[in-house]
């Protein structure tokens, strides 16, 4: 008998300074403000959006991807909000695969003005709690992977602080800003995660 996997639409997690939850239509202004503020800082690490895509279009696309991924059980995309309701960042588990793999890829972005305050580490720790906790509190995954460009010192630091283990390097892995960029491959399994269960 299969264990009850939580509905991804309902997944939430509170930490000392953050609440991770799905974005709603009411979050558009906060999302657009975060994009406007962080676009330059994020540009070296993220695929460039199409030139004709406005921040409002990107928000609608984020909502649609989050909803369809949640329905299909393949993606969990969460906004991280501070105590005052300010959108601090985005945290996700992508390409969730069940069966013999029980794995996903983690991704994260922290608002440029909030970088360096430990919020990325706090958010990724919460994301891993969700990933590894047994249902119905979590997804009950076995493995989470993260791939990070070698020049992205901040994200490399977060990966190490939360306990990701380096597994190797993927050459010319993703096209970022028009170039195929190498990525460092990290992974963590449920038995390595101290707070997951």
C-alpha cells in the first residue's frame, strides 16, 4: 500500500524568520518588486527570460508553472515571506520523480537586498525538511540534488552549510545568458539529513 503523499498545493513550512508557501495572485506586486530589485544580481546565474516577457508576464508564468506542477506532483515552487509579508525569495523542488528514484532537484533565489543574512540557508533547510519528511508532513523523498555554477559563491556556500555533498562537475550543463555553463553537482539523501523526519 502506497503512503499518502501530501497535496503539493497545501505544502507550507514556517521557520524562525520565513514562511514558505505557494504564490497566489495576491503576491504579484511583491513578486514584481523582487524581480525588479534583483534582476541585475540574479542575471549571471539564471537563464535569461525572453525579451518580450514583462515582470507581470513572468509572475503569471510562475503561478501557472507552480499550479500545473503541483497538480501533476512534479514541481513544488514556494515563495519565502518574511514576518512583515515581504517576499524574500523563491525555493523549489523540480522534476520530482517517484518510484525507484524518489528524487528532485532543488533550486533557490534570494532577494538581492536580503543576501548575506542567512535567509538562503534557512529557506533551503526548510525546503529539505519538506523534501525528506515522511508524508503527510513532507514528500518522503530519498534524494535531492542541486547543480550550481562554480562562480556562484553564495549558492555554493548555502549548499555546503545545509550539508549537500559534492558529487562532481557537469560540463556545459545549462545555457545561462547565452553561454553553456559548467555546474558543480551536489546531492543529499534522506539518511544524511538530520532534521528531515
